[in-house]
């Protein structure tokens, strides 16, 4: 009967509060699973003696010590029988060897041998170590050795000691006496070990019944708890045979077993309860995931499972029993639970996949979609009751409202608008429903007005998938748990704080928010944590012992009236007391390993200079349960921000050579005080040490003194040598003076000659400095600054009617400046084009042209033509300009009546040209200044284009050689090339589909004209070199333009323009003048005679096309010949014969010509003054010129603008307004479109 009572008592005790052991076995690194003895280490770690080795366990790592026969400092044996610490806190070890071992430090042990084998290890009353040998003799440790003591010194203590320590764990005398008393009270147990807590509770370890917790009540010990092996409990003992009990520095209970390792019972064992399916304790609970939890008004607990229905526990120590849902047989979805809720009337509400069940006083009432009026959706996830006793139900498809007084569902405003939301949780704040939705964030519904508002990811949520919300009644803050973490909003719903994994959350997926005093507790997919409402500090309790698992379920949480928190998962139910779980515990010691070396507190660990890459391991020593992120650390000197203690080894690379300090603080404390500090130092290399610096300075000083001494000796020796050299040099200087006197006489003679040449040179310089030399040196200055003033001066002189002779010098400078500007275009020549020419005749033509130079410059060019008659192909334009620029560069340095000889001869299809002159001035300036001349640069560019070579024939006089390769012309091609102009002259009818151009030029220049103008497929050139024939062509044919090439002003030229003027009434002819040189007088005369445009060579074909062919096409397309209708000099007989439309057109043109500068004048004013409609005015102008009145008006304004810009008197803006434009931007755009260049380009030119 007694044994039955004991068994029944054991069973009842087992069903009480949950006790969770943490067991350490060989899987965690223990050397053996059978434990003999346990002792404390000074820093909080624990020594564990096993059947095979001594272990030191600090809460994270296990270090094993075993006997090594080759190492005398290793432990004396491997089977550890006893561990005791004496009064000096030294650890003594009794093992299977014939020695007693004393642990010194690290891996070092001191072993003491005896005459016979030690059997018992104990302490005397003073705490000295006692050893009993097999021979029953006693020894104590004194003066560094073991000495024998008398048995009387031991007294009656031996009666309570275990006789053989090799069979059982020995106990020293205090525990031995208590053990005997308990054995007498419980003779039915075989007690192997005993331990007493500070509160007086006593633990005993038995041989086969596990451990018992005893409490003395009225002088007798009563059994309070019993813990033994439970295969279904994940936190039970692994063996019922207890060998040793031990209490560590942190008051944790250690249970050493045989074959079951060592199990630890933490001091906060009562703070976390674990309920799970168990064949004896909870036989009804299924092995399935919990999905909902509720606590009713009487404290009863309700649990809902995924498919197994609901279970109820009336009292704590009672098992859960199933609650049968009556409609389960009709539809199994009634057992698929999604939510549980206890309302203020004590009713239980069950949300299932099939609908909602209400349990009131044991009676069940069912509500289903489509059957229950105003009930929205079956799949209900959340319940919430407001102060008016309305029960709000959130489902997968809207919200339902239940009136607890009328016991009916009622509709409400905008209920239909909430159907789009999948609702997981409902909170109520005043009259506001706060709905946590699956995809739409947090939805706010005003129960009075029906207004709906939303907070989503754009406004600060960490995810739109929301699982729970919590409205703080004191601060008004709103906490939102989402898929990405927690967001906190203030009373205005402005984002206040975001909390993520990096802030300490166990997981970013947060399922619940439950307030408890100053904290908010959360459940996640990776454990349980608390968050301080004020500081938002997160404490992660995932490492505590007793959790059903780290993954908890969505919606499976609740809170009792007493403040206990309930969380469910796939392995059961946890019930925690948050106040006790967060109770402050004594801060532990910490293990700091640097490169696997233990760093001791209070001592500085030193490392060599090359050991500046350290591996840091840092963790608390001990076995109390702390939140993962309770302790933070920093390394002063490396980083100042606080970081959570690392779970793994940290690498500290490239450390500076200085001292660092590791500091650890406790974040649970309000002041977050520092609880641990330790320092280490990377020593400086020898060359940075003070002694090395001092020695280096001393050595440097010695070396400097030695070098100074050596230098002084060398200086004295050098002084003697220098004195000797001075004497020798003095003699040499005297000899040189005599030699110089002779030379001086010779130089006097030469100086006289130089003075004579200098006079000649100065005279020449005075003559040329204004015309040539100074102009060359300041060419850019002249181009930018003098051109405009010269133009202005010429304009004034023109107005004053000054004679041409008086303007000649100024015009000469003006022509030269303009020519400089034109010859810069030589680099813009197009690709080389060869033309055929009979070279001998062309050289004679050049000779004739160069003959005019003597009249103009007073120098003579002697031409020697030794070239035989031969047709060749050459770029004739480049060839002619090349020689012209070279000769100009030469004869401008010649004095009056001096000459230069030019010799032409052919050799191997190469034309050789030699230039020779005896002028010293030309020779001097050729060598010094030719690179500054624009003419020389133009000559050099053209020579390169012709593949020619310049050779300096002499270094003492002016003599140049030029070689230009020519292409000989084949015989069968000479007729075609030679008869080009005659072929044009034979044309009897001009083609109407082409542009017909009449060319007037010298016979010898026709090849150059062809090179310039030929090549256009739509162009027909008719060449003439006779004035009479040109006039005849104009009379009989209608040409689009007349081109004059390099024609000099003569009587024949004047007669040509006179004839053209007579024919002007029949056709308006564009006249272009192409000139090889710049001549102001010629250009002025030709302008007065009617030349349309002037083109100065060199010019590229692209530019020539724009200036000639495009101008002709524009003129042709717009029928500019019709402009004779508005000419002022029409004869009376012509005017009489005009039709009414022609007279009206002429009147309109006269009005436009007179008023086009007026910006206010336009087509509207024109039509009013003509007395016709706009349409008729448009048709009138189109009939005669095929242009609208507006186009003609704009053309007039642009032509005037061009003239004003070329004169250069006005700015571009002034020209714009002067010509009738109001907008300068529109003016610039129109001008560029018409003339292909901007106004600023024309002004700069």
C-alpha cells in the first residue's frame, strides 16, 4: 500500500508545474555520459568528473582533460572519482591513478603520489583537503606537501563518510550527516546524492527513481517534486540513476547521472510552462498545430487545433478534454478552428471554416453564411467586443456585427465595402475598428460615420500583409505587426518607429502583439521576444529552455486575467509569466578568448606586433537563462557603437598598435551599466618603442658628427688644392688677355662692316615695319581690332566724297586684312580635283600675270620656262594659288629694283621650280619670320595637298627648290579635255531642265573655272572669253546667272555691264564675280555695276555651292525676274501696257518696299490700303512671283538685315528692330534659314 501511495504521489507531482532540464551529453562534447562528481570553477564554469576524463563546461564550450603518460603535467587519471575545492579555492582531483591531482592553470596539473592508493577525498572543519588511503591512513596538505594526521584529528567524521570513493560519489561531513537523516526517513529509496538550496529546499538523487525535491515541514521532510526519465518529454532526464547533485554559483541544480550525461535545472524554472500531447499527462491532446487559444472568465483554457477541434481545461493541473461540436458530423470544417474568443458575458465564440459557434452555458448556437441573416462570411479569423457590447467578427471577406443584447447580427454603414478585405485581427479604439488585413495593410473603420481609411506600406508599414495590431490605451500609439516587422504610429497615425530583425526581432514575420506592463510581447516564426514601449529595446527569449519550438502559429496566442501569456505552435502550448521571465538576474562572468587564449579580467593581454589579426570569442559564463540580446559589447579604440554579443567567432583584422578595452553592458538594467571590462594591447614594433627612438637619435648624432669631421678634413685638403689651381689659373688668364687683345683688333674691323649693314637694315625696317613685318607679327590683333574701324573710316570717307587716291593707302591695308581672312580658308578646300592643262602655255600665262608686280611693288620677277609642250593633269587652282602666295611672301621683302628668278623645268614627270635672289633682307626674314606669315602657311598647306616638296638649296643666300609631281595626259584623252569649252559653245538651245550659267573669263583660266563650277549634273556651263559673244548669248538665250572670273576693270568690262543693263527689262540676271585677289576699288565699282555676289579664292566647293548654285536655284524657283514690275525706272510705254492686275501688283510692291521696315506693317494693312481681300491679294502675288505677300515681306527685311550686318555699324538686336522684326530669336532663326549662317557669323566675317 505504501509503494502504491508513493507511485501515485510521483504521478501527481509529475502533472504539476513544468520543469525543464537542459542535458549535456557526448553530443555536446562531454567526454563520457556517466558522471561521478561536479565542482565549481571560480569564474562560474563547472568541473565535471566522468568515467573517462575531466570536463570544464562554461555554458558554451566543453574542454576535456585526460591523462597523458608522456606529459607529467597532465591529470593523474581518466576515471574521476571526486572533485573538491579547499579553503584557498584550489581544485583537488581524485582519479583512478595512485595520485591526487591539483589543477594549476590551463592544461597544467600537479600530481602527488602516496604509498598506497587514495580512497577518500574530503575537507576538515577549516576547509583543508583530507585524503584517506587504502591503508586507512589520513593525510592533509600543508606547506606544499601532504603530511600524515592522526585519526583523532578526524574525529567521528569518518563514521559518515563513504568507505570507497570508487563505488559512489563521496560527500564531506556536513552533507553526510544530512544524508543519513534523510535515508532514515525514506528507507525505501537508495539515495546516492544530496544537495541543499539557499531557501532550505533539499534535492536527493536516487539510484532508480530520478531526483526528488524535499521541503522540511514541522520537522519532517515532505516530497514536493519528483523528476525522472520521460521519453515523451523533450526536457526530461535521460537516466534515472543519479550519481551526483550539485548547486553552482548561479543556484542552478546539476544532476549527474549514469549513462545520461549531466542535466541542468535553471533557477527560473517556474516561469515557463509547457503543455503538449502526453499519454499520461494530456492523453486527449492531438499531435497537431494549435491555431487558436482563449482563456474564459473563470480561468479555463480553450485550445483550437487545425483539424482536430477544440479542447478545454477547467483547472491548471487537470488534463484538457475535447469539446464536441454538434455539427461536426455534417461538415468536418466545423473542426477546422481559426479563432477562439471569450466575451464579457462568459460566452465562448469559435471561428471555424464552416462558420461561427457560440457556446453559452454549455449550449451551442451556429451561425453560417447564407443561413444567418447579415452574417457575412464563414471563415472567421478574429473577434472583438466594444463598450456597447457589440461583437465584431473579422473574416476572410468582410466584417459582421453581432448585438449581444438582442442576440442578432445587424447590418452597418459601408459593410459591403469591407467585403474586399481578408481580415486577420480586429482591435477597437473608441469607436474605431482597426482591421489587420492580408494584403491591404491596416484598415480603419469609423463605427459612427462608416468612413474607411487605410495605412499601407507607402505610409510606413514594413509590409502590407498585417497579422496583428495593438492600440496603447495610455499613449495612443498604434503597434502593427506585419510580414516585414513592426511599425509604431503616433496618435495622428504618423510613423514613429520601425522595428526589424536588425533591431533585435527574432524574425521579421511577427504574429502577435500582447501588452504586459511596460512591454509588448510578440510571437514570431523564430521565437518569443518582448519590446520596451518607451525605448523599443528588444529582448529575445528564444534561447530559454522549455519552448514547444521556436516556430509559433498565426493567431495562437492569448492572455489570462492574471497576466500569463499563452502561445501555441505545432508542438504544443507554452504558458509564461512575463514578470518572472524578465526578472533581473545577477550578471555572469564572461569568457573572452583572443586567438583561443583566455583573457583574464583585471589583467592586460599583450600580443606581439605581428599578431594584429585576432580571433575574438565572447560569451557569458554560466548556465542561467538570459535573453539573446541582453548583453551588448563594444571595443573602445576600435568601435564605439554597442553590438549584441556575437554568436560566432569575430575576426579583428589590421589592428593598430595600441591598447583596446572590451566593455560589456546589461541592456535590461535601466542605466544599462557596464558589467564587465577587459583590456588587451597590440605591442608596438621595436622601431616605434621609446628606447629605439632614443638610440636612433643618439646613433644619428654620432653619424652626423663623424660626417662633419670627415667633411672638415676634405675641405682642408681641397683648400690646398684650390690655392695651387688659382696660381696656375692666374698664369693662364694672363696669356688669354694677350690673345684677346689681338682678337679685339680684328673685331673692330668686323664691327665697322656690321655697322654699315645695320644702317641698311634699319632703313629697310623703317620702310616695311608698317606694311609687312609688323603686320605679320600682329596679324590676329589686326584681324580682330582693325577691320571694323577701317570699314567705318571708309564709310565716312565715302560720305565726304574723298577722292580714291587719298584713300589708297587705307584701302591697301583693308585689302590685305581681308585677304588674310580669306587665305585662312585654304584648309577648307575640298578633295583634290585634277584638270588637264598644257603646262608650257600656262606658265607663260603666269609670267604675263606676274609682270604686273613690277608696276605695283617695284620688284622684278624673271621667269625661265624650260618646260617642253606637254599636256598634264594637275590641281590647277591649288598650283596657281600656291605659287602666288609664295611669290608674295618673297617680293614683299625685296627692295626697289631688286629681282627674283623663277626657273621651271620638268624631270621624270615632276615639275621643278627654283627661286633665287641675292637679297640679304629676303634671306634674313625668310629664315626668321616666315612661320609667322599667313601667306607662307597657306603656301605650305597647298604644297602638301599637291604632294610637293620644298628644298632649301643654300644656307648662305636665298635659294629655294620646289618639286611637284604631275600626271601626264594620255593621247586619246587630250581632245576631250581640250575641247570642253568648244563643246559648250556649240549648243544652240539651252536645256530648260538645267541651271544655265554663262561664264566670262580669260582663255587660260577656263580650266580653273571648270574645276570650280563643273560637276553639277543639273548645271549647264557656257564659256566665253569675248565681250561681244557674252552680250550675244544674253540677247538670244535666257541664262540663270553670269559668272565673271578674275576679270580686270577695263573698257571692255564697262561695255559688257552697259549691255547687260540695257537687257535688264527682258530678264534679271544674277552676276557673280570670282576673284583671286582682294581689291576694294574693283569690288566697289562692280557693285555699282550690278554684281550680285563676290567670291574670293580660296574657297571650298561646299561654300561655292551655297554661294552660287543655291542662290541661283532660290532665285529661279521664286521667279525673281518678275521683280521688273516694281522697278522705279520703267519707261512710260511699259507702264501703259501693264494690265490692271500688274498695276495693282506693282502698287503693292511699292508699298511693301517703302514700309517693310515698319514692324506694325503687315498683310492686313496691305490689303486694306489696296482695297482688296486677303484671298485676292494672295492670288495676285502668287500669279506673278509664286510667293505669298508675307514671304516677300520677310525676304525684303532679311536682305536689308544682311546689308546692315555686313556694314557692321549696328548690333544684331538693333538690326532686328531696324528691319521690322519684333523678336530677336525669330529674326536669328529666319536669317539662318535664309542665308545658312547666323547673323553673328556674318558680323564676325
